[in-house]
C-alpha cells in the first residue's frame, strides 16, 4: 500500500512539473510557435539538381503521388540525355512504399543517394555528368526490370554500349 501511494504521488508531482515548467518537452518553443502559426517548412522530397528526369519514380508510383513537371530550361546531362522534367511528390497521396526511391536509377544502378524520398531526401548531391560516364555492375535481369519503368532509356543504352567493369 505504501508503494502504491508513493507511485501515485510521484506521478502527480511529475505531471505537475510538466504542466507548470514544461519539463520533458520534446519540441522547443520556437518549433511550437512555427507549428501553431502554420509556418513549418516541409522537408525537401526531391533533389532537383541531382535528378536526371527519367520519370522512373512517376511510372512506378502505385498511387500517382509522383508527378513529372516541366522545367523552364532543359538541362543537358550528357550526349543524348537532356533533363526536361523533374518529379513533384504529393505527400497527401503518398503511402510511403518507397518505390520511387528504390527505382531511382541513381540509387538502383549507381548505388548513390536517390534523388527522391517520401520523408526527406537529405543531401543528395551527385555529379550527374561524372556518374553517367561510369560503368555499373548489376545483373541484366535487374537492369531489365528497372528499365521498364524509365521514360528515358538513355542510361540503359549507355550501359549497353560499354562493357561491364570497363574503366573511363
């Protein structure tokens, strides 16, 4: 009985401290103000500079949460590959299946950080021109599986024009 009274008293004291002194607060006051005022900036979902605009993420998305949008000025990534679109992720439609991330050729073929992520893309800064010149070592069946979702198959053609393991 004595232990039960002690537990109740400690619980009441802990809750009183939380209410009066905001102890055990996970979110700081600055973040709370941002949340209450609607000024919270969502995390970046697409690394636009590193994206090659192939449309693989859009084609593989089961809910249509990834939409390809045109960019103002097309970017030439390498001979025969020009980026004209980048993906936009609609978080309300996204079910976090990570297909967009897993089918991104930057991740799937080259093993670099993917340029799209349902939660936060983080620092996905990749030198695309340098990366495209490198051969990649993956099985032909994986290349065939991934390539069926790509709108632009230039990357796959580039792989087939070089022998696997061949240097620059």
